[in-house]
C-alpha cells in the first residue's frame, strides 16, 4: 500500500516573506518580565526557614481559606520532613 503523502508536491515559494515562525513575525527572544527580582535596595531581607515556618503556622491557625490551609500544611510537612521531624509531629485535625 502506497501513501498519498509521497505524491504531494511541495509548493515553490516565489513571493512573500520568509518568517520561519508559522506566518507570524519574528520577535526578539527573552522575557518581558526580566526585571522581576531586581531591586535598587542596598540590603534585601530574605526570610529564614524558621521565619517561613512560623508564618506557615500562623497562616494555618488564622486562615479560613481551604486551599491556603492545605498549602500551609504541605509547606510545614515539607520543611519538617527535610529536618527529619515530620514523623514526630502530631497530625493536624481538619
């Protein structure tokens, strides 16, 4: 059985632009969000893991949003598992 694909002749391109981008104009590479994370501040405070863990505990206690509490629980679990303390903790009742 022979395929019909081999019988199709490619069209000779004699006019129009060669974009190489499926008909769209070529654009300059790079993200428009390049300046995110850049700052003019002389000192930048990055929270320590302990500070982040305390924030997650606070979120877990005070938040009423189900997705946010699940996120906080997962972050607490991840950090405590990293430290080898997750099995020692009492599970959180939902």
